[in-house]
C-alpha cells in the first residue's frame, strides 16, 4: 500500500526533484545505463510485457501488447501523450513538473527498445509550466550527453521534441493527436490502420501516456516481473489517481490498486467536506459512468472491478460529489464539455452532444417536459447504441459516447431527482 | 498473394459474389442493395464522417455497427442492412442531420433533387423531436465569383473539400471551428478560385453550395435533361444540358469514366449563358456603307450564292468548322470541295499542328490509358489552362503512382506534382528535345524516367509562338518510348472531328490524304469532281487574300484576327477580300469584317456527332431551338448549294451521319442509332491503325533564330480569355486574370525592372512585369488572347523595353 514508484522522488525532494542533479543523485539514469549496457531492445520489450501494465491514458490497453504491434518499417516514432485534458485529471502534470527526467529516462529506454530515434511529447497548450520544466530537462539531458547522438557512447541516438497543443481535448485521442502533430485538424482517424502500423507521417508509431512511460525506468531496474507482482493480477503496479471534488484532501495519490472505494475516498481523501453525505463519484474521468455509495463503497479499485460495474478507471480522475450536488447541473456540465470538445466530424457526436446539452439546460431552466427523459436517453442511444459501457458507437471515436455516461448515470441512480425538476412530470406534481 | 477473382458476402441473408477490393457500400449497391449515404462518393477517398451508411457486420464478438463506406468487403462477410439496430441508427443520424438544417426546401435550389430530402423520405424519422433553437449563420456567403455557400444547410460531408484538395488540387476550402460550430470556409483573402469549383455544387448532397447563375432559376422537376457533351474543349466532357422554358439554365457533368469521370471545368459548366447572350447574331446581316443591316435568309443566301458562284473554285477559301458537329464539318468540306470546287479548307487557324499528325498519329492513346501509365510525358500547352479535365486525369494518374515529366518554357499547373520539370527557353525546344532524347548530363534522370513503360505522351504546341514542327519532333521521339501511346493536344471543341471530316487542306473525310488518288476517286464517284491537289492552309489563304490571289472567304465560327499567329495579316486579308461571308453566333473581330453574316446555330441547338482528342465519337443533342433565326450549318449550306444549282442533300443530320459512315471508312460503325442505344454511356472510339498513319515525320532541326537583344516569346493560353464566348458567358466573363509579362529574375535585372514595373512589347503593348523564376531565362511569358494582349503577333521573339516613369520627360 505504501509502495511508491512514480512519486517517491518528488515526495522526498520537493524542492528540486525536477533537476538533473537531484535525479542523478537519487539513482536517475541508472536504468538507462543498465539498458544500454546490459540489455537488448528485445529484453526491454519483454520486461514491459511481463509487467502486465495497462496503459494509464484511459483505455487501459496493456502497454507491452501495444508495443508488440509495432510494424517493422522505418523510421518509427514514439509519441508521448501529455494532452491531459479530461476534467478532473491532473496527474501527468505533476509528473511533468516534478519529475521530468523520470519521463525522459522512460522515453530513452522505450525508444531504445522500440528502435526509435525521434520522440515527440505532445503537451496540452494550457500546460506552460510543465512544458517549460520538461524543456529544461531536455536541455539538461542534451548537455549531459543523455540525448542526441551516440548517447553514453552506446551508439544509440535519440532526439526529443515538445509540441504544444492548441487547446483541444480531442487531441488526447491518439490519432487526433497524430493529426495535430502533423499540422492537420485534430480529428480522430479511421482505424484500422492503427498507429503502430501507420501512425505519425504514416510510419509505425507508439503513442503512450506520460504515466505509462514514467514507469519504464523502474521496470528496467527492477524487472517487469517485480512490477507485475505489485497489486492485483490484472491491475498491476501503482497508479496515480487525481482525487478532486467534495473531499477534504483532494490531490494526486499514488496507490497500489485493490483497495476499496471507501478507503480511497474516506481515508486517502479524508472524507467529504463538512462531513456531508457522499452522493456519487466519477471513478475514472468525465467519460466514466458514475458510482454511488449505496452500491459501490466496498467495490475494489481495480480495472476489472470497475468494468464489472459498467464503468472504468479511465484516466484515473476521481470526482467526488456530495449531497449538495444538483446532479442535472453536474451532468450538464460534463455534457457541455464534450459538446464543446467534439471535433465535429461525425454527425451523431457533433449534433447529438449539443442537443443533449440544450435539453439539460432547458430542464435546469425549469422548461423541462416529461418526454425529455426518454428523449435524453434515446438521443444518447443514437450516439451509443445500447447505452452500455464500454460503449457501442455510431461514431469514429468514443468522445460522443462519453457524453452519454453522465446522462445514463443520473437516470440510473437519480431519476426521481431529475423528474422532480420537470414541472409537468408525475414526481413534480406529487 | 494474388487477389481472388471474387469473394462471397451475405447481405440480408442473400449470398452474393462480389469483386474484391471494393467497399461494402459499393458492393451492396452493385447487387441492388442501396445503403443511404452523404459523405460517400465513388470518386472520393472514404472518410466515414456522416455515419449515414452504418450497417451491422458480424464479427468475432457478434454483430457491430460499422460504416459501410470505409469497410472493404471480405470473403464470408455477413451483413445486415435492415436490422432494427441499423434502422434505428439510420433514423438517428437523419434526425441529427435535420435538427440544425433549416428545412427551407421550398426555396432551396436542391429541393426535388436533394439526397437529404430523398433519404429522409426513405430512411428518416417521420418527424423531429428537436424543439431547441437551430444553429444559424449569415447566408449565403460567396466563396468564389461563381459559388455561394449556405452554412445552415451544410451537413459537413467533406465532399467539396475532398474534391478541392485531392481531385482539383486547389485546397482553398476547409473546415473551420469544431463541434457544433464546424463550418466550411475559405482562407482569409483567398477565394475558392478553382477552375473546377462548379463540381462542388454538383457534388453537394444538400443545397449548401449553389451556383450564382442557377440560384432561384428553376425547380429540378421542371427541368428538361439532354444527354450531350461539352464543346468547350477537345476532351468533350459528357454533360447533361438542362433547360427550362426553352432556355439552357444549367449544365451538369455526366459520369463517363472513359472521358470525364463526372467532372467538368467551370468553363464547360458555365459557358452556356453565352448561347442566350444579348449579343448573339439572330438574323442574317448584310453590310452596307454605314454598317450591317438585318436581312432575310432568302436575301442573304441569294447574295452569298451569287458572289461565291462568281469566283473560280480556288479563289475561294473556308476557315473554321472546329466548333461545329462532325455532320456540319463534313457538309462544309463537301460544299467547298464539290460545290465551290476548292480544297482551301482549314478548321485550324494557323494555331494548331499538322492535320495529318493530329488525325492519324499512332499509336493513339485513350484518355483512360493515363490510369495505367507508368510514365506520363506532357510536352505542350499547360493542361490546366487548355484541357482542364484532362489535367484532372493526369493528376489522378500521378496520385496513383505514375511518374510525370513536364516540359514547357514556363511554369504549368502540373509542375507541382511532376517528378521532372524540363524548362527550356521558348524557341529552343528542339535543342532541349535532342538533349532529353540523348539523356545528356542534366537530362539523364528525365531520360531514365521516360524509359519506364507504358508511357503515355501528351504532345502539343505549348504556345502560338512555338514552331509546330517541334510537336512533330516530340511526337516522333515519344513514339520511340516503351509501350508508348500518344495524344495530341489541340484545344478547340470539335477540331478532331473537323479534321476527321476533311476540314484540312491535306485531308479528305475519314483521315484520307487529299493527294491520295483513290480517296479522291471514291469521293468523286459519290459526289462529282473535286480538286485533286491539297488546298491552302488558313495562313496561306489569309496571306493570299492579302495578295488578291484568293478573293472570297467563308468563315465558320472562326476568329483568325484573334486566333491566328499574325493578327494583322488576318485583319488585312479580311479587309482586302472581295467578299467575306461569316457563319457565326457573334460579331467577332473577324466576322464584323464580313460582307454577310449568317447566324449559325451552336452547341445546345444542334444535333449530330462529335469526336474528341482520343477519337471518341459521342452524340451531341439539341436542348433548345436555335436562338432567333440561327440555323445549323448543314441546313445553311444545303440551301446555299441549292441556290448554286447543286443538291447537297444535307438538310437532315441523320442523312449526313449515314453518308459519313458510307464515305469515311473509320466512321463506318458510327450511326446515330448506335450512339443513342448501344454506345450511349461512353461513346465509341473510331478505329485507327498504323496503316492509315499519314504522318511521316523525318526528324530535322527545328531552328528558331534567337536574337540576342530580343526575348523569345511564350504566348501562354489561359482558360479564361477574351474570346467571344468567354466574354458573353455571364458567370465567367469577369474571370480572366489581368494580363502580365512574366520574366526571369535575371532578365528583370538586365532590363532593370521589378514586380509592378511595366514593359513595352514590340512598341505596341504595355504590360505590368511579374518576376518569376519559373520562366526560362531569355523568355517572356504573356497570356494569349486577353483584353490587354490582343493583337500581339505570335512571333518567335519580341522586342521588350522597360517603361520608365520619367521616359517621356527625357524624350
């Protein structure tokens, strides 16, 4: 429970954990040295596969399996997804600001393993400080011979470039990110082909999240098996959760998965503000269906347990809502976000998310009609047929279906409360 | 692994054998299952954006909804296009598309032919559940001089943008904003000035893109359609000419994959308004001391018959006929050779190439051969400016991997996608050809590229100032390339038909030589005596008019004062002629010098056949009655011959088509019935074989003296020009670009001029300078036939002087 992989250094040395000096004085770049001197690229790939780590960006796809799909054509690219834009998510920001060399070392080892000599870090434009910190780390690394030509006399060369996004959530979707990186509109691509076959500039490309790659140095030093041994079998390793909302102690928490939601919210989070009653929480980012205390406090925080409850740990953003929360307003806030961030290429997402937003706003304005409840659900169903999680889609990417999660959540858990806001409905009349 | 010949897919429980490699939506359509769509278009890359074509496909984890426009068919695929899930998804998408659509169908040009309307009727929900505010935009906005955009109606299908980016190569329209605010827009200060913009109007599946000249003019159900062809250029794009109440009001492309693949240039599409222009000549005109007066046909024809009958046959010449039908051209040749007794006929105006080369060169390519060429050589005029639809076909070939070699004295529209650009000083082409042919130093890579067959060579005269012998030399070289096929690049609408019909001093109908005694005998058996020697070319006739050797001239839709290389010779010849009769639709610089002008019926009014640059014959059909008293040429000449005592028997088009089939061997298979019923979709290519190849080019030096203190001239043709048709077509009348003189930076510094300064050409024309490194050193590039450049003689070199602001003060 106290195992810390990602945040140990920044906790021990809050003043200068982001500097090369501190990084190297605390074992930094030992993993790179080990990799270049003692390991073949295949051994590193095997180690990552053995870790069973599931990607920390949201989809939870095993990182080693993704690496295994990389096509042999050259050049190949490694792209780090630092477009952390989902409401309530702020874990990658901390990794970028507080331990940028850990990420860089991960990039170096991963690039060596994948046969990459150019890596890009795509950082959301609203993250100037993380970008500055990472750029400074990159500069330090070049100065120390840790980046560039013939790194540590190993014959391995790598360049790393930062690209700042223009402020679009959709660019966190990996193919939209690649389009954006190429200078195109940030619109998700049709898949297949997947990026591992045809990615950046139509070349084989691995896109990994900041947190995922930041784990690679530890895995390299300690072995993928050791990583797999931490935590539950299919939710191995530690994980950074961004806890926010109506808790007493919001913040990022690196934990070993497998604790209960009650422990997470009440022990780590210190309980609900003003000791109010807990009403609901979003377990994995704005696109995740909500969980409620009457059902889920004893559920384990693992990827599979979340899936069993019809939701996900997603990007690790936990948003806690207390009894004062107007769930319609909360849902509308999230739907509005997705409507605003829709790239607009697929009809159901472009038109449907805005429509859902309009209906919810109308209900909040006291202009709801009894048929609006079925309408909300049916419009949602036309974006995500069946309204299940993981979602079926009438769209290219899951952004549109994500907007239906808060609607199905409030209808499932708080339907009387929604009806009460509609003047002509039976509940309101009573 | 070779692809199997077919794969089996099951659609709605029925098994079908379908061709592999195609998308599911197309495969389904071919077996009769229509899946609704907006973004899908056979000629555009799939994007899967509108989500209208969702169907259920069975996979390892059960059925799932997939867009059929992006899904390739695979063996064993099981598809459901009618399940409850599919129907709900389709209804849902249509409801989404309609929530922000203005539903202003009653005033929308697209209403009645609108895929959104039609598919809503078939697949959509009965009514909308949307009660919120609709999205609004100011509307319409002009995205070009020709096209208007209504963003409220737009369903963002990406068709217009994909067409502009991929097909036309004019990436001037794009999506802006995101989500609910996405809209099509041009870039700031850059209109959608594409030669192909009208195609986006036709591609648009809703009424978002409309053309300025059709807007609010008609309802689709009131339109009458005529399957015909465009006569703007020699590609002869297949087109649907649409009329209402006796007027042509719209031209749409017909998808003929052999010719135009469903595309038209904007000139093809918008030239039609000239047919109804106020300046049309609508009655016969006879010139008096104080100008033309209107006359009856009877009076005018009697006068013409009297005059023409008063000369010896070889004192009469005819120029023109390249914008007429094959039948009209044939009758003109028959009239001249038999009734008048003159072989002085020429469909070209000294601006073309050897007629034998154009009509009989083998091996002749078909347009579609470009699709399978490994290497394409374009040595001739800028295709984008002269034969725009052929330009699109070359672009497509390059997109699919062909290697393109372009040779020209100045930049062309294709340079950007060419693997090799050969730039040569205007006038020095033969020297460059020799170097390319030998693969000398700088040209080794080009020569190597040209060694990869099959090669399709497109050869033509790059400018009026270029020696036509160079075309023969290039063609001769190109024929030696591996698996080579060639197309010559004459531009005028039916010039190839006219040449095939014998409208050349050296050719008889059916691509026979005018000095071939057997061919002459065949015609004499059918008609009566005709000249046994080749006649005079247009330039020779104009010069002999000037000399008084030729006394009378018949001009048929030809404007040599504008179009021939020596405008003043043409003007002098016309002025000195004893008698000039013009059959024309307009009073041009040339026809206004005539003694009698007879109103000729034109494209849109005439019936018959035409032949394009690959030798393909298509049916051209009348859509309207001729304007005013205009008549087809075959009818005019039939009457005229009768007055001269000869029965031509050419009043009925069908009789003429039949006579052509009898007399012109290559046209033996061409009957109107055949073209109407059998070959209607693609037309028919009249056969050509090497034994009929009259062109015997013996490579020789094409020498153009380069005078060191003068610049060599490249008189570049432009799509929009000051031609009489362009001037009278309202949509495109204002589109010609202001003329400039482009020179290489080195010449600019020698002349001490910069961008925006002016130069004087031959002491007659002043043009603003554009300094352009794409121009060969020593050459000057001037657009042909623009308001500011008319009258410039197409000489090999010109005198160029800088115009100094203080020059007059010094003088």
